[in-house]
C-alpha cells in the first residue's frame, strides 16, 4: 500500500537557519531517502516552494477566484512529501518516525485511496 508522508514545518524557522545548519538538515533528509530506498519503501519525494509563491483557487457558479498564498494560515506549512510503500498504517508510521523532519514539525501520514494515486 502506498502512503504519503506530508511534512510540515515553520517556513520562517527554516529561513532563519544558518546555511551550514540547512546543509546538515538536507544531508539528514538525503540519508533518510537512502534508508527508504534500501528498505524498498521509497516511491518518490519533492520539496515545495514557499507559501508566498502559492495560489489558492476556487470556482463556484462558474466564477474563478484566485487568491495569493496557501488555503489556510497556520504555524507550520506543508513543505514537502515522501511517497512510501508500507505493509499497513503501523508500518507507515514506523517509517515516518525515522524521518528527520519529525523533529522540525508534524508529519501527516495518509494512505492513498485504492484505485487512485501513483
């Protein structure tokens, strides 16, 4: 079964990190991806651009509305994801718990709906 690990963290906190600290954090994430690959659990990953570059759209009664920014304001922002292969939710949680991003903010773990997704 495929699961998405949605990584949340403070964009402001990340922007305030010294370059060497950010490089260390990215090295930890690369090591995590490598561990997932070795375990046969890695499907894909991506980082997202800052929410300042996001747009949120709605279309009601045929009228398109485009707003700057993310859908919801929050302390942490959705910054990236991993798609993993796991036996079940418990296994997905076990793999998510190994992600260094869990120390920076929450990780939401959700199974892909059968018949949809990658």
